[in-house]
C-alpha cells in the first residue's frame, strides 16, 4: 500500500515540474547559449512581429499618401479649372467695360461741346434780352435815400425840386415826369432803410444831364444830402456787371476812368484812347499789359471739362 502511494506521488511531482515555471538553472543559461540559439526562443518572437508590423504600417501609409495625393490633385485641378474659367470671364467683362467707358468718354466730350455751344447761344440771347430791357428803362432814374415821410402825392414835387437843384439851367417845361412811384426793397435791408423811388423822365437828354451833374458834383446837394441817383438797369445787366468786379476794382485803385457801354462792357480811358473790354478775361489781360495790380477774388465758373481715356485696353491672355 505504501509502495502504491509512493508511485502515485512521483508523477504528480513531474507534472508540477513540467507545467511549472522554468528552473533557475534554465533561466541562468549562458549568454553564449542564447547567441547560439540553444537557449530559450521567446526572445526572437517579438522581433519578427515588429518587422511584420513595420511592413504593414509602411504599406498602409504609402497607400494613404497615394490616396490623399490623388484627392488633392483632383481638388486642385477642379479649383484651377474654376479659377481659369472665372479669369476668362473677368477678362471678357473687363474688355466690355473698357469699350463702354470709351463710348461714355466720347459721348461726354460731344455733350461738353454741345453744352458749350448752347451756353454761348444762351449768353447771346440773355445779352439781347437785357439790352432790350435796358433800352425800355433808358429814361428811368432810381433815387435812393428819399425819406418815407414823402408821400406818394408829394413825390413829383419833391423830384422836380431835386432836378432843379442838380440842373438849374433846364427849362421848367422840359422837366416832365411820365410816372413816379416807390419800389419794394430787398428783404435783407433793415426796416429803417427807405424804399427807392423810380421815375421816368419824358426826355432822355434831360435824364442824362441830371445824372452827369450828380456824378460831377463833389458832394451831395445840401437840400438832398442823403439822396443818390442811379441808372435803372435790368437784373441781367447787374449780374453781368458784377462779373467785371475784379477789373473795376483794379481800375478804381489805379484811379483809371471807365464807364459802362451797351451791351454790357467796360469803356476804359487809358493812354489817351478809349479801350472797350467785353469780357472779364479780356480785362484781366489788359490789366497785365498795363502793369496794373489785380486784386484777388473768387474764380469764375469753368466750363465742363472733357475726359480722356487714361487706360489702355488689357491684352487677351491664353491661360
């Protein structure tokens, strides 16, 4: 019985040794045995697995890069085709715009010539209408400074006394007044300023004698100290005369005599001759020739300026 137990226990020990851990002696195998391949083979298995994993990784990366490259090339090609098409369309549209701008510039220049021609015609018509209106007013005299205390019924007697004061040699039967009345004053004047008095002399030469006497008089008449006499001119003539302001101011500062003519122009006495000035530009030119200083003033309105094609048409490019 005891022998039988002993026999059964021996295989149990071998089984334990077989499935158990390696012995200390086998673990302590020499490095030479491991190099010769006689040792344990578990150290060579991870190297093969790593090599196979590296090969799989390189193959996968190469395939992924090829796929990505193909996708990028396809996307870039589509983008390039789209850009090419848009650039071609933009070039076509730019060419059309340049042609249109050329047409617009030509049309604008033609319109500028036409407008200048119309302006010259309008100026001539304005001058003719102003001259006709001024001729209808040629016998009128405008009085400024007549007190408001002088009533409408007393205006004729007041003006007759004024005419005798300035031109006493005129016969009484020649001092005929066709009509007389006050005219509205501008709104910017104060309320204390009296309205102007406008009257029409029956004889033109009487009107001229009175105005000449008022101009040559050194100081106002003592009986009418605040009254001033003026020609009655149309609004168009007054606007035209204001354009000569720069020339007139220079002549006054230089003490050069001048007078106004019809249609609106300046008649300047210089060097013993009477020089007509029809436009402000002509007057400025004469002032420079006479070495008369020109005062600064606001510039006159310039005509419409023509346009030029400041571009060159884009060349067609083959993309």
